[in-house]
């Protein structure tokens, strides 16, 4: 097992010298909830401004569009990131629908189960959609009274599902009607089964998607980590050399798996979900190349 | 493959002579939605009144209690059925929680994701419950504002989930909090992924249950067909001889599987979910002993 913990200045410098492209997960790496992790601004500034590295922020959170993500970065004091450095699962899904599924922007529509982050990215890509946060879908479902049910739209070519705090029977029932058409594509933003909310776990995108997969007896194509569709989009969009790229994340089964599947090097930070015990557990088969207590340690080691 | 299609008077008479006990699924066999299937009253009257057969109606529909089922039978003109001839999954679940899980009726509670049929059967069994159709769970979920979230109840010992037309993020999030306690049992009424509504399919109980199973990373114990818990309860309650019993249903993977697992003979009717192609598909490994276009054909064949 070839794995090193970065604990000295020499190791930190050697690590940074190997890579031009740094892909970062956000929650558990850059921030935890709404709090920035220590020395994050310093290391990001150093990487971008002094070393001129290419930074890409890769998140499975689809509830925000890249615009909204940018606002979060700015609110936390990170002002030197721009929109094209952010790659979240709603954006990845919009790209996938646009570039891979090649929907006709004049005539085709997407039925969305998800929130405004998804709607924002579809709008920006010029893709027509229905559903999403439409309040008519908040009404209790009845076959007779649902406008959506009574007017199923033949131009829907894709169902796109992600985390939806407005999920209800109405949305599931309409989603199912479209998924029963074999020609309709089924795309999901990501399949995380839960997400952390302070000390609680709440149902994640995977919960809604599994519900839809169960009633439709279909499998969705996931655009989030660790699915390689997302990696392919990033590589294409940023034209990066994977041999000079590293994926930094706090989850073995999404971030590190994603990096490894994509052929990148990987750095696990212990400031989020996974611990050192998880790495060396006999049940773990996803071993990062490097690990470190937190991202900011790279800055501290180099400047000590 | 030993399978016969019943198409002649001789076959129909031979079929009926073999059995004393007829277990019927309801939807797709007796009725479709709110419409009785042709010649159903005639065949049921003939079986019960003239041939003195034992009829048992076995349904995975948990949205109605047995009382409400009886009303539906009467509304459709079937007046000769009584409550103890009805065995649905909400009743089976209440029995399971009462007799197998042995909940303490004074101190324990069930958190219900499901409708008033479940609530009715739990009430009749004297089991305390929360959740279900409680309108506070219809509110949009927020950690801070949810009374259910802010007052998680330590006396909840079981989560019981079934088809819930009121399913929403709020109910999923509260269900998850209870399921994250390893000592809480996870029971489901049935796992049908869809149910027919006229010419449409709508998401079934299995949709909600898979959602809960996904976020909690747990498996539920199902009390509906094809689970043998239900068959054991029926055999015990009605003291039937399985060698003289036949299960009649419209679904291979629930009704027919249920009959076969229980050691009964099986009759598939093609008036519901499954078609002749499904029976002979190479993916199908659940082959009924008999099949017929619809239940009423037995009457027509015998009286032609």
C-alpha cells in the first residue's frame, strides 16, 4: 500500500511540485457547513497567486448553481475564485444533457426533480425545463387535478433528479410517468444517500433517486462524483493533464474513488467525514496516495 | 415448464374441483381501480354460495383498513364478504408488530409513514403510533421548525412504512432519524414498486420504502406478499389445508411468488399488471400452474 502522510516541509513542497491542477471537494475540505477551515484562504491564495496552479472546486451539492456557490466563497472571504473554477453536480448534469445527450434546445425539455441550483444551470445552458420548484407540484397529488399529470408533455426527453427538499408524491408520480417512456433519458446529479446537517444526517439525493429507480425499474446515469462523467467534463472543459493533477477530498468512497477512477493522484484530508482509521480499515479498498490532517497544513508546513 | 391456460369448460371445472380455499389478490383480479372486472360478482357468488368454497382476499394495499375494504366490496355490489375474509398488509403489519415484535402497548410507539388504513389497524390492535397522516408532517421540512424533529420520541420502537400519498421530505427526514437508532425495528407493509391506476402506473409502497432503506442503509421486514409472514398468519387464522388451496393474482413477483413460496397452487389472471409475454419471458422465473385472461372467464367457461 503506497500511501504517505504529509507531515514535513520537504514532503509538502515535493507534493505541490508534482501537480499543476488541484481539484478540491468543498464541504469538509474548504469549509464545514458555513465555517471556513483554518488556513484555507492562505493555502488557496498561495497555490493560485504565487504558484499559479489551476484550482477547480468539485462538489456533489446540486442545490446551488455555480453563481450561488460563488456567493458562498465570497461570503467566506475567498474573492479570487471565478465561476469557471467551480464544477458542481448541477452544472455537470447540465453539461451532460447538453453535450452528451445532445438535446435539441428548441424543442426538447427536461423534467426536473430538484431545486433551483439545477434550474439555474439548465437555464444558463439554454435548456428548457419543467418541474423543479414549480409550486403546482407542491399540491397533494390527484390524477384528476394535477395539471402536470393531465398535460404530460411529449417534448420531455430527460428526467433529471437530484436532492429535493420539496420531494413529494406528486413529483414522484410525474417523474415516473416520464420514466416509463423508454426513450426518455434518466440522469441524476449524484447518488449520496445522506448529507450532514450539523450533528444530524438528512436524506440525500440518493434517497430520491432510489425512489424513482424503484418505481420505474430503471437506473439513472449519475453526473456526480465518483462517476467518471463528471471527470470527463472537467478534463474537457479545463483541458487538464491528468498526470499533473490531484483530487483533494474528505470522503474515500466519493472523492478519492473519483480521483483514482479518473487516473489522478489523490490527497485525503481528515477534516471531514473520513478518519485515519477509515483509511487503514481492512474494509477500505480506496487508498489515497497522500493524506494530511487538513488542507491548511500544507500552508503551515511550507511556511514554518 | 408445467403451465396450463384455462380455455375450456372441462379445464375450468377440473381446476375448481381441486381446491377448497381460494386466495385472491384484489386489484387487477377483482377490480381495476374503482371498476369491477366483468363477471366477478358471478364467479364469486358461484364459488361461495353454490360450491361453498372458502374465499380469502389478500391485498398488499395498506391504505385501507379491513373495515374500509369491506365498504369498497359493498359499494361494488359484493355484499356477501365479511371482515375476517379480508387480509391486507396493514392488518398483517399490525399483527406482526403485536404478536412477533411484542411491542409494549403501554409504553412503546410506532412511527408511521403511511395512510389511515395503517393507522386504523394499529388502533384496532391497541398499538400507539405517531406520524402517519398527521398534518404537521405536511409542512415543508426545516430542522428548526419541525415539531417532530425537535421532539424525537424515545418511546418509538418501530418504524412502519407503507404506501403514502403524503410522502414528502419531512416524513423521510423524521423516519431516518428513528431508523438511525439500531434498536428501532423497521417494518414495511409491502414492497410493490408501483400500483395500477386505470391505465397508469403510480409509485407504490416499495418506492417510499426503498427511499428510507437507502438513506438509513437498512433493510425493512416486509409483511405483505410475497413475504411468508403474511401466509403464515393466513394459514393460522383460517386453518387452511395448503394442498387444497390456490392463490389467484395478477402479478408474478408478488402474488404468484407468494403462492408458490407458501406451497399453494397458483392462477395468474391477465387482467392486471402481467401479460402472457411476461409469463414466458426468459427473465421470468416465477411460473404459475395456471393462467386465464380474467377471473370471470371461469364463470363464463362453466356456464357456456
